[in-house]
C-alpha cells in the first residue's frame, strides 16, 4: 500500500499537479492494535512508521509503544519480504479476494462505530434537553 502511495504521488503527472498547489493524501493506518495475543502488542505500529503517514493508535497501543516500541522508519525498509505475497498466491490464496473481504469488514466496523457515536450523541442531546 505504501509503495502504491509513493508511486501515485510522484512522476511528471504529479509534478504538474503539485505545481498547481496539490498536496498528497496521506495513507491512514487504522485499527493498528494487535488482535492476536500471540503477536507483539506494537507489531503494526512498529511496522508502519514512515513519512507522510497517519496512524490512529488506540490508547493501549500508544502506551505500549511509548513503553517499548521501536522508533524507526520501517514502512519501506529492506527487511520486508514482499516475495512472500507471491508465494501465498502460488498456494492458491487470492489476495484480491482477501483484500476485498478485509476492506468490506473494515468499512462495516467503521460504520458501526460511527453509528454508535451518533447514538451516544443523540442520547446526550435528549439528556441535556430534560
């Protein structure tokens, strides 16, 4: 994803847009808490540090990162084995299908969170009116 971002905001086409005042839209890494207790609690934060990015870190993950996270540019470091994705596809996993499913699940989760927020605000409005 980060490589696509870098490619999208570089080159002659982007240079023309930038000369006219365009600014890049930064990637947003969301839900970067570790869901699997077998993984390090700062795994996704540690691996997604890079320029021009935004990370919405839950409080518990932020506290963990402040305690023992690694502050280093990692998003485009040489230690990422991108050939692994090719190996996964060769085993029959359709990465497009996986990405589509994860995107749909992520959008659903954000919609539910937004609706919960709206409901909470509406309840507070009713409470304050009484």
